[in-house]
C-alpha cells in the first residue's frame, strides 16, 4: 500500500513538472532560428512557416529566400490586398521593410528583413476594428528582436 502511494505521488509530481516545463519554455526553434513566442499565443506549423494566434491576432513567420519587397507588394495587390502604406523602419539596428494592407476586414502588416544572414517575413493580421499596436506592444516587433 505504501509503495502504491509513493508511486502515485511520483506520477502526479512528474505530470505537474512536465506541464510546468511546457509553460516555462517559450523559446521556439524554427529551422535554423529561434525566437520567443509572445505571451498568450498558440503555436502551429503550417507548410514552411510558423503560425501563432490568440483571440485578437494571427502571426506568421517565414524563413527562406525572399522576393524583392516591391515584387511581394505587386503579388499581394494581385491577390486582393488593398495597399495602405509602406515604410522602412529600424529595429535594433536591423533594417525592416513594413508594408500595410487591408483585406476582408483585417489590417495586415508584413515585415521583411534580414537578420543573422537569414531572410524573414513576419505577417501580423488583426481585426480592422482593433487598434494597431505601437512598436513596444507589437508582437511582430518583439519576435524580430528575439530572433537568433
């Protein structure tokens, strides 16, 4: 009886430690890169990109060869995105091309950049009725900063 109790407590403790480890580890390895997943997001892999979502936003990350941002802009417009504006920003000394669009009731922001000799596109999609996050609150900017 005592052995069964100790065994049961050990199994419960192991299960609790496993769950805690899942919640404590928020660094995700993607291809040859890693980044910190923003708090409150669920992660899934789709084809050759990572997709994260919460109740307000969807974020996608692509690492690989990238077309010229001007070509990507043409392709998005051909696919029904309504171009809003484009700007070049700097995030921790990294030059980032940000293109903003509207599509089907959503604000869509695409960040194209090179970091650590790797090319990335991060897409952030939010409901058009929700405010666009400032740089400090923008989960895409947080991912750009945390990519290694």
